[in-house]
């Protein structure tokens, strides 16, 4: 199975929200990273057929999704960022309703609803109205409905936004369980969420892909650009003004700084192993010295 994005564009008047994006996606978990306004949600809504591209095409195994129609949408699961629930429905009623919308027969709908509510740990709250649910419970119900039809393409837009750390860990584990043999696209600006579960990283900026790399090599190109050093408290302001400071930690009368810089920020700075968070700040940090843009991704 291969999902192909070919020269994909979406314009709103003179603004180009997605600008000539190319990628070939095969089964695996893709972490779609970018700052707010990078074009992530627009791209995902086009993949789900909610928006039509201004130009370019989306193909599944070489066939345009417009031509595939229901054959494509029956293989798709989607959890949008702002998922609409019927507040007076119970979780059980909502899942059965969504199963009917997706065209599942009654027996399959009941079996899948029971299984999925158990998997997302909502079986004991299945008879309660959704309006009584916490944010984390609603998010878990959202991913359960996206999985109702056994999709082979699963699109999740900011699924962990607003969750506490415990709920985010639980949600990441759920996604890992559901991800087998699927194309999973997980959009977020919470870098730690994708660093644990993504096989590939797609990074967007200004409607384009800056990079598309396997998770285990994605930080290689900033190796030698991440530094740690001990500084006096009085020097923090100067370092923060001149460089992208990822982290600072007070150690007695000194401060340990983690800095992104193309060159050593000080004579005693030592290179550090780069992380995905470092990579994100390298491209999106306020103190980035210039706009960095690579060619679009042609194949992943």
C-alpha cells in the first residue's frame, strides 16, 4: 500500500497554505511536525477529502482518490483536532451512530464498539453521557471512532493537545497498538509525543516539507550544532539574546545551558547528542539566524 502526494497545493486567495508537497507514504507511523500555521491541518484535511486541492493530486496505489471514492474513504479513519461529539449521546450510542455512518452492519458495529471501548478503557463509562467526560476521555473516544472500520490509513490531528502527561502516555500507547500495518499520520507540535512512536518524521514550514527522514536518522544533519556549557548566572541574558537556548538548569552558582548554534557558542562549549526537540528548535526557534529550507520530499 502506498499513499502518494503529488505536487499538492491548497490556496486561500493569495495565501498558499500547502505549497507543492510531494511524498510517497507506505505503512508506518509518520510524525507530522511544524509550528502553528505551518499547513499541517490543511494537508491532513486534503488527505481525508474534507478539502479539495487547488492543484496536484492524492493517489492510493497509483489511483486518484477522487476516482476511488467510497473505496478510499472506507479505508480511512480520521480524528480531527476539534472533534464534534453529540453531548447527550452515551459513548455506546455515539459509537453505534458512527458505525452506521461508516456503513458497518449491526453485528459488526456492536462487536467493534465493545472491543474498542475496552481498548481505550471506556467500557465502564460507556453508558455515561459524553458531556460528563473529561478531555482525555473524549480524546480516547475520538480515536476509538476513528478505528471502527479497521482503517488502513489513520489520520490524527493534534490528538494529545490539552491532555495531562499521564493521558498523553496512555494515548501514545493506544496509537502504537493501532498502528500495525497502517499508514498513520500523527500531526502535533508536541515533539515528545512523536519521538516515542514515530517511524518517520515529516517537518512542515510555510506549507512545504523541510525534511522527511526515518526517526533514527532525522537528527543527523544537526549533529555538531547542539552544545552544552556552564555559564555564570549573569551571562544567561546574553546567551539567550544571541542563541537558541533549548534548556537551562541551575547547578549551584552556575547554569548549564543547552544551545543550538552552527558554531560553538563559547570556547568551553561541548557538543551534545541532538534530539528531536533540538531539531524542532533549530528550524522554528525564535533565534534562528536564517530561514532554512530543503527541497520537498520526493520519496520517503
